[in-house]
C-alpha cells in the first residue's frame, strides 16, 4: 500500500496511532514549507554575507578566491531554486561587489604571476601539470575542452559525470584576455600568446577581428609542446566538434582509438550558444539569466553526442580530463571606448591603436608584452573590461546597449570568465 501511495506522489502520510504532533508537522509541511525554507535560507545567507565581508577585508589570495567563487556559485544555484526575489537581488549585489574586488586583485597581481612560480595554475600549465602525468598509464587519456564553460555550468552536469566516473574537481585561472584565440592556444601550446607569435609566427595570423583563424593549428602546437616536455607521443588524435555530424563521427571512432595514448576533443557548442544568444531574440528569451543558462547547459548535455561519447569512454575504462578555455559573464553596464577602424570588434576586450576608455571600468595595457601579449605594431595596445562592463562606441551607444545589455560575453576580467573547472574523471574503483 505504501509503495502504491508513494508512486502516486502523495504529499505526506500519517502513521497510526496518529500523534497530534504528527498532524501539526504534516500541515506545516504542506502549507508552510516554502516559508520555513525561505526563513532558514535567509538566515544562512545573512551569515554567509557577513563572513564574506570579513574574507574580502582580509585581502584574499588566489586560493581563497577559488573558495569564494565556489561559494558564490553554490549560492547561485541554491537561490535559483527559491522564489525570493529580494534575496536573489541581494546576492546579485554581493556578486557585483565580489567581482569588483576580484578585478582589482587580478589587476594588481596578474603581471607577477607571469614571472614567478608562486602563482595559480594558468592556461599554459594544463598539459604539463594535468595531462602528461596521466599518459604513463596503459589506457588512453581523453582530454576534452568544452569551449566557454563557467564553473556553475560545470556544476549543472557534474552529477551525471559522477554517475560514470570518480571525479576530482580542480580549478585554474584563464590567461588574459579570456578569449579563445588567447586562452585555448595557451592551453595547447604551453605558451603565452606573445611566445606563440614569436616562435610560431605562421600560426599566429594577424587579424583585425580575432576569430577562430588563430585556433586552426592547435594540434600542431600540442604535439610540439608535448615533445618540448620530453614526452614521446607516437600518435594522438584531435577532433573539433561543431556539428551533430562531427559528434556522431566521434561516437563511431571512439572504439578504434583504444590504442592511442591521447585523444583531444574540443566541443564548441557552449561558446556558439553564448555568441548566438546576443544576436538571436528567441535565445535571449529562452536564456534570460544564469539560472536559465545552467538549465540549458544541462538539457544540452543530456541530449548531446558528448554525453553518449562519455558513456563509450567509460566502457573502455579510460581516464577523462574535462576543462574549458574560458567562461563568460552576463554584462549589464556599458562603458564608452574610442578607437580607430582597425580596433577589434569584441565587446569585453579591444586591441588597437589610440584606444581611449574609462580606466575605472577597464584595465588598459599600454605595454602588452608585459602581459604576454603580441602587438601588431609599436603603438598597439589592449583594454580589458572589468566586472560586468562592456565596451560601446559613443556614436552608436544606445544601439549597442540595446544589442548587448544582458548578454553573455567573454574576454575581460571577472570570476566567471577566469576561474575555471578542470575535472579529472577516473574509472570508478
């Protein structure tokens, strides 16, 4: 009888002999459950907020910023499941304040990270620190990069990874700018962009609009990097997945790759989603905020060839390392910028000559080489948006505001763009 009742999705049940307290608790559960949860969550959030203020006042280092951002993500997820707009707004303001502090921290410390070993893992450390140590095993290693995946998006799919693998989640920082031509090339080459441009000028194509043309040689950069690390890799596979057909190709081929040491898969769906959302009204309405982005990510994952590929990899008993090259942030504040016609068109960072911006809203790189960035000429410089700002030109200010306000962008300095997941997924013991 109980199994039938539970299967029928009953709200609650009483056990005879019925105790008055039982009845009171059942009534509270039915009619006051949401209010009780709201009050408890509200009290817990007030405590978190007070502790957060103390943590920020103590000037957190890069490790403490990891912990702060993890906490912010978990509260993002918890509050999105509640109907409490006031608490959600409070959290939004806390996150804005956090990002302002984080941006200042990065501005003050990033250049030093590039000169010392006393720093967090950065994009160019991934292969040496996380891939090479796993290649000594007899099973293949699958290195999977999901382009443009925030930590909270990773949390949306983590439960399904944990069903298949033992998952060890690590974090690392993207280099700047937090954009594919820079961050993903740094991952595969083990170099800063300026070093890539110097050592492999044929791979660092000059472009006024920094698109995927600079990511066409990732496999070559990867193999050269592995050789430089002293590891002899007889053969590796590298596949970019943009379409369903390419995803199905991976599914068909996985079984034949069992003798390969390293298989690299790059999935571009999440990055394409972020880019197309700013141009597509239907996507804007479907994914209005971060909670919707997480829900959409989960939906995509469960119906993707990527999920099916992971199931096949699990059967092989292989190890999988899943990460991303950069995240994204929902931009809400426009900041005016002035540049010439050769200035890049991206809205979270700009490269060009004679750039002029509000330096309260951006990091101005007068000497790009100090940040490991190449210049097209001696007077080239960069600006990177901080917090949730995005760049607009004064002559089209309101037009660009209408187009970009509330969209997910990347290339700048924020926790969402820079602090990234790296999940080491081992066969279940």
